[in-house]
């Protein structure tokens, strides 16, 4: 009976730690990170005919570089522009390493 209780306790502790590890925390970046990202995306090379809403998911590498994980857009020009101007670019005061950030962006008609 003692072995059964010990086995049950080990099973409960093991499964609870698995569920705790699978939790993904999506965080909004600090305002200073947002302003630096907006500066990098200031002048697109293509014409914007209507307002484009994009949700950007990114993290930071160990070197403090932005690593783009996902760009929620169907427009290939926007996708390529964001990847070229943000991916692996260093910014001042980067966020925490391996923490996943989401940030909504609006690209307006100039």
C-alpha cells in the first residue's frame, strides 16, 4: 500500500510540472521597445493604399537581437518589409531573452 501511495504521489507531481511547463506567456512589449520598433519600420518601400493591421510576435536572442516568430498578415510586401527591417536587428534596452512578445501594428496611408 505504501508503494502505491508513493507511486500515485510521484505521478501527480510529474504531471503537474508538465502542465506548468507548457504554459506560454505572451506579453506586450514595454513602450520603449515599441517606439524603437516603430522607428525601424518608419518608411516602407511600397505604397500603402489602405490601413493595414498587423500582429507581430517576436522574442529576443541572447545577443539582444529581435527574432521575428510570426507576422499576422496576408500581404507579402508587408511580411517581407517587417522581416527585413526587424529580424536580427539590435535595439537599445531589449526585452527578456526567450520571452514571447506580441505587438499590434497599424500601417497607415502616407
